[in-house]
C-alpha cells in the first residue's frame, strides 16, 4: 500500500501498528530542519511545489519503490511552506519482512525524491534573504 500526502502545516506522523504479523521491520525517517544550510545560519526553510504535479509524481515514485524492493507499504508526508528549525519537513514509514530491504528502499526513495520530485527548498537567512537550497548528498 502507498499513502502520500503533501501538507501545509505541521506533520502528524503515521502511527505505528502492532498488528502487522507478516512484517518484521518498520523503518521511520523524519527529516528535520537544521539551523545551518551550507555553513550559514538560517531561521527556517521554505518548501514550494509544482501544484498538482508533485503529489502525483511522489505517489508514482512510492509505487515504483514498492515494486523495486520487497516492501509491504510506503507512507510519506512532505510539508510545504515555512518550516522552522527542528521541525519535521519529511516523514516516511516503510514496512517490510526484514530490515535490510526497508533500509535500502528508504535510502533509494529519499535520494530519488530529492532528485525527481518538483519540490523546491529555500533557506531563509537571519536577515530574511531567501536563497536556493540544493542538496548534493
């Protein structure tokens, strides 16, 4: 199963589920805003999306990951707008029989998300200046 949400406002994480007898791994990732971006102090990050396309593309990527890796479910929430330091901007949960495939799927999913999904991130510097934030990791 795939669940994808793009949200304006604070993220509420997907809840854990102890009724999953077939899955031995539940891997959760929370991407949080650091207080620096490219060695510069920031006040926040601001996320923008290609409205109507980002969620469709994110859903397609999640389905692709479920086909590429032996995982049961992939749930993803991505936040838009201004996100303060320490707040969660990305929440992903992956369920699988074993941890190895969950870890590999998570790494690949986040890498591809940053590369392919039309979501842009801006760093808000302490003087109010917005600068593009480009993840090269």
